[in-house]
C-alpha cells in the first residue's frame, strides 16, 4: 500500500504546486512527513523521514529542503585515495536547496564511532535561493582517523541541517583503513586484498570489492585466491575450505595493499605483504610480497601481472613447493552453468569462455621459467574430477596444484580452475619468485596475443632489473640534510638497497616512510609513504610554516630505522 499512497500524494502536490520539478515534488513530500522514531526506538535515523502526511504536504507552502548532491573524502596530506589511521580527512560536500529560500543555513557533522575524531564539525552557510547549489569547500568538515582504529571499518556520519525553524539531516558513510583496493588498468580492473584474495574481501557475500571486469563491463569473478604448499597436509591458502561457505583465512597482513600511481614499473603498481602465521603449528613460515602491474599502452592494456616473492623464514629448506591461484569464474552471471575452461597447449595458458553467450574470454598464464600446471574443475564434480559445491578440502587443493596438465578441460558447467607452478626448492632465508598474468579479450585470438605480450613484458621487467642491478645501492643509508641549518627548505637524501633473491641476484625495494617530528616527538609531516624500488632518492622539505628550532627526520623501511637532527633558523 505504501507505493500507491505516496504516488497519489505526488499527484496532489503536482496539482497544488504545478511548477515544481520532480525532485521538488519528492522533497515536498519528504520534509512534511511525520517523524516516527519515538515509536521505533531501535531504528532511530533509519526510517527515512517517517510517515507521509498528506495535509501538511499540500498546505505547507513554506517548506525548506537541503540535500547532498555529491560528497568527497580527501586526505589533507598524502592524498593517495586510501583513508588510513593517523590521517586527517576533509569532507567536501555539494548541496542543493530544493524548496524555499534559506536565510541562515548551517550544517553540523557528528558520529557515534570511536574510530575517528571530528576536528571540524560545523559549516556556516548564508542565504541561498530556490534550486541554488552551493558547497563547503572553503570550510570543509574534517576528521582524524584514530591510531587504534580497526581495519575495514565503515564510519557513519550524520549531517544535521538548520535554518530558522527548519531542521533536517542526512547520513553519509566512508570506509577507513581498507585492506583491499581495486587496481584499474585501461581495459581491466580487479580488486586485490591484503590476505591473498582477488575480487572480493568478504566471501561469500561479495559486497566488499569490485570483482574482475573487462572494458568497464560487469563482474566476471566469484572467488579467487592464492594457494601454496609442500604437501596435502602442509598447504596454505585463502579460498573456500572443507566447508564451502567459509574461506581458509590463512594469511596475516603485514602491509595492506597499496597502489602507486604512476608506478615505478608500470602505469599502476600494486604492493602488499602478508605471512602464513594464521595457520598455526603447520605454517610454512613464508612471507609473501605481492607486486601487481597494469599498463595502458596498446597491446599491454588488457592484462595484469601478479609477481609473488615467497621468502622462506622458517629456518629449514623446502622441496616440492607448489604455488598457484584458484579462480571461480562466472562469465555470465545468469547462465554461469554454460562456462567452459580449457588449456591452450601451444601458448601454455588456461582460459575460460561461455559456450553460447557472447562474453569476454579470460586467460590465466604462468610467466616464470617453471613447470606449468592447470586443473579445470566442474564445480558439481560430475565430469569425473573433483567437485567443490560441498567443500574444497586440502587434499583436493593439493591435487589441483600438482596434477600437471592431466585435467585441463571442464564444462559447459559452473566451472573453476587452478593455474600453478612447481615443484620448486626454497632454501632457508632465500626468496622464490613466481609470476602470473590475468588477461581478458573479446575473442581467443586476441587473448592469445595478450598472453604473449604479458610474457614479453614480464621478461623485459626482469631484464631491466638485471641490467641496472650493478648501479643499485647495497645498504640502507640516510644522509644529513643539506643545507643544515636551513631556512626555509632543505634536501634529504637516502638509499634503498636491493634485496637478494634466489632468482634474480638483486631486486626489490620496499615500503618506505620518511617523516618529520618536533623535539617532543610529535609528527609534523609525512614526506614519503609508499613502496619504492631500490635506488637513491632525495626529497625537499619546506618548513615555511614552522618556527625556528630543532627538528628530527626519520626513515623507516622494513626493519631499518634511522633518524637525524636538523635545525631551522629564521
């Protein structure tokens, strides 16, 4: 009954206020509704504006209504698009005044969350005419993300509006400390988490993330994640387990996923680090660094490269190590039981297509110099292989990682597949690199070209690293700023060394922070907060806003920490 009642009232509003736009009709009904929070105390602020009141709606010619037309959350320093603990965030909001003119509009920001501290809660507007748009960009709301705030938290804010007797509110929300982010290339996009998954961070609900898409189309991926191990009883992964409704959450984030745009290696570089501590006593003691690369130039714009660096911190040598990625593709979400997966023996990659519906082709290739393994899964298990509807056990995972090329087809069906490499030997304290590419194209021929290009690109990246290796620094260093004393700017130089690996001899870099502190240890500025390749760097620090005195700058990358003193004299 609600819909016809409101529709009938909209007809009355049109008759009473014939010059109103559709949005003005909506707002006339909304602002004249009766608040019913008092009789629904457990749903305060969650019932819209309440219950429609036809009499007030058609008789109140003095109604006022302000609504948000857009909102943007921007860090006041280090604007990388990730709202992380310790950062102050400005909220820039655009408003529209839909009904009668405003004489002295103001808005106040509040929240019940203990994860953030509001530092500017008030915006004082002025008089605004009917249908006039305005914003708070000169006086943005601000809040600080508390240092003890949790990962992946949605913060709900309430904006309360007043203008004379007019009072109204709106709710806005934002996610802080995200452990996942979507890497967008020219033609593809994929969400990368900090715990080894791709596509989504909240299996099986799949609401936290954007999945995988091609050419700005719909999502094509239901679940994906990393798997590695040395046996069926020593296997680590981040995909569905023996209970199909739950993922094996074996990875513990060390550094949450971050994007560097433009990247040092590609147009968009991704970076994250995690270990397998969550496994407990059967863990392998592997620390995994994930580098992701996407490109925008023609021929390289439809794939993403995933480079895994597996560092063996266990203290023992491992043999028979396999690593791979599990994918549950839904190429067409309404007819996903028509998907087919195959292996291209000539070009050495697995791919997925739809049997009848015109949809993109998806390809998965192993890029490193290792044995290829690919296993095609009919999810119901009715083709003689394993099934995963009733769970995906470690024994089944080990089979799909290590079965070579003995089960490379599945479908038409609801399908999954595993692309993997191995076996490898990893000595204690050494690092193994394994790389894959995920490709998309409109047909198989174009997909084959994309896979070939991804291998060429990956090999060129490795070549670049090797050619430049002799020029890379071999130790961390933080130099004394110059000039010192200074006024008002100075230069800070530092070096990030190469990391020895079993495959390359020298490669790497790491996540680097360079911060400024006062003599009491209060943080004043962040000059660097990103993943950086091995090399020599220099950063300019402008202290125009500071007073004369002694300050400190501190460089940290992994376990390396160094600080030096500098003097500002004005």
